[in-house]
C-alpha cells in the first residue's frame, strides 16, 4: 500500500469513528426524550422554582423524589434537577431568603 492508500485509509477510519460518535450521541438523546427523563427533570425544576416564586415568607414544602438530584443555587437563583443523565436548570426570581435541606430522597424548602 502506498502513501496515498494509507492517507485514504486514515480518512476512512476517522470518518467511521466520527459517524459512530455522532450516532451514539443521537441515540442517547433520543432515548432520554423517549424515556421521559428530560421532561421529568424539566417538570421537577420548574415545579420547585415556581413554588419558590409564589410562596409567602414562613412557607415550607417538602418535595419527595426518587432517582433525582436537586441543586438549589441561592446565589445564581436557579434550580437544577438532574434525573439520570438529563439535567435541567430553571431560574427563580423571589427576593425572600431561602433555606433548603437536601437529602437523598427529598428536599425541604423554607421561605423566610
């Protein structure tokens, strides 16, 4: 095999490798949408953010969930819900102080 043949083979291998990577990413995205992980993480993040925005001071709420991680960033004023590999971040706009206690299966939010 000459130099030209080696270059063609290398281009073909790179092309196949790139196609496989794109296919894997596409399949992962489609399975996330079809399985509802993306939608569930959007709903959970929006639900918590809307609760925080509409709550009066002194209100407490406990959100129970399984297979989900919830992160409340008070400085950036965003809620991030992650279910498996699908994460969604949603902002909240309240001016009240927020306390949150997060454990493995639930989050307790208190508005002060």
